[in-house]
């Protein structure tokens, strides 16, 4: 046995799981993720040593009370923010090893993000909003491609509308089209239905699920809505910055039955 094997600490359950899985099958690995915010002398631990693995193509809901760390966790997983301790592997890339610019490039290539407040650019039309990430990548066919994606979310007839001329549900569909325009490997959505009525919110989640099935993108959805969370194949529950439950839903069993049968 090589000497370095002897010096290494014994592998924990997460290490054994990682070793057992093909690296390419893992979309996200969180290892002992901790995020602390300092205010004056006080330190607030928003996330406390959180570890989990999300396989490629999974559909995961993150739930928990307000202040439990959901948005903080999403920001770290997406590389929008850096942890105090611990690491994130996104599609095999250790985000902590990258410069801020390199992280931004990884986000542009692999990540889509949908926010509760839509965050469309008010001075651009729906079509132009969807085209922004494509243009940032230097795609020559940005507008035709954006038109296709906008049609995919049912808004071909709203291409020339500005955000203020669209309903909340329509604005969120534009935001989803923008997030999917780059064919992201993983899509993060932070309470995307929080500003919508139940029916409209349900249709927004229908759309996320359809895109998850068709494109194979991994989906990580933060929601307050227990009914929406139940539609995911797995539910991670946070409390005080820790994962207190990690549940595979019946839907996950249905999917596995569908795959094997
Ligand atoms: P959730 O999304 O579950 O409501 P957050 O991740 O937004 O929770 O927040 C978790 C905790 O971290 C909260 O106590 C919040 O006040 C605190 N927090 C979040 N962002 C910051 C920040 N930028 N500075 C200081 N404290 C923060
Ligand atoms: Mg939040």
C-alpha cells in the first residue's frame, strides 16, 4: 500500500459514495459547506457544514423556514458566492479553485438561475431579455435562438413586449426562457412561484419540469410550497443552516420503476 494511503484519514460515507459513482454522474457535490456572516462582533452561521450529492438530471426541492439558509445554499452551489469553509463541485469543477472571472464563465456555460422577483431588464423586450446570455457568449444566432426558446415557454406572441407589459406569470416564463437559453446543465430556482398565485405558480413549475425531462438539466428548486416540493424526486429540508431531512419522494420511486420496467 502506498505511504500516502496510510496517512489519509479513513474514508467517510460521503467519500465511499463519491468513489462508487462515476464522476460524470454527479452534477453537484457539497462538502461540509459553511457560510458565516459577520456583523460587528457577532458571527451568524447561515450554513453549518452541509454535505450532499446531487446526480445529473435530478429534480431536487429545498425547503425550510425563512432564514434557514436556502438562498445562501443556492448562491454557493451556483458559484454566485463563496463559502467560509467547505467546497462545491459543479459538474466536476471545484468552484473554490477558480478565480472570480473563471467562476463567472462556468456559470455562463453551465448554470441557469430563476429568482422570485423575475429580475428581467425593464428596458429590454421579452425577446431581448432571453437573448442576453446568448449574446454574452458571443452566439451569432442569439435572436433566432431566443425566439425559439420564447416560443417553447408559450410566449411567441409576446416577444416585443417589455416586462411591465407582461403579467407576473408571463415575466417568470420569460425568466425561465432566459435561464434555459444556454442549455444549462443545472437550473437553480429560488422561490420562483413566490410572487405568483397558486394556479400560475403551478404552471411555472410544470414548465420547469417539462424542461427538466426534455433537456436532462438538473433542477434545484427552493420553495415554501409543500405541494410543489412533493413534485420533486427528492426533498432536502433545512433548519438553522443544517440539512435535517433528505427524503426521496414516491415520485422518485415511480421514475425508477419507469427506468427499470
Ligand atoms: P432563506 O433563503 O432560507 O430565507 P437565507 O439564506 O437568505 O435564508 O439566510 C440565512 C441566514 O443568513 C438568515 O439569518 C439571514 O439573515 C442571514 N443572511 C443572509 N444573507 C446575509 C448577508 N449578506 N449578510 C448577513 N446575513 C445574511
Ligand atoms: Mg431565501
